[in-house]
C-alpha cells in the first residue's frame, strides 16, 4: 500500500468514527427529551365585535 492509499484509509476510518460518535450523541439527546405536552384547546369561542365585522366590508382591508 502506497502512502497516499494509507492516508486515504486513515481518513475513512476517522470519518466513520466521527459518524458513529455523532449518531450516539444524537440518540442520547433524543432519549433525554421530555414528552411533548398536549395542547389545550380553547373552551370559549372567539367573539366577533361589531367593528371586526364592519372592518371586513371596508375597502383595502383584506
């Protein structure tokens, strides 16, 4: 094996080691997350005032 091939082999091994470490780190980070909390829906319907309804009819407001 010539020196260039040796350097390429070392680089490939180093890249693979970095990929494995990144995967382990990512998995550890994912397992530490808290479960997502459910969103609470609004219980009161939104009321529309007279001016909100009037504003829909005004030109230039879309």
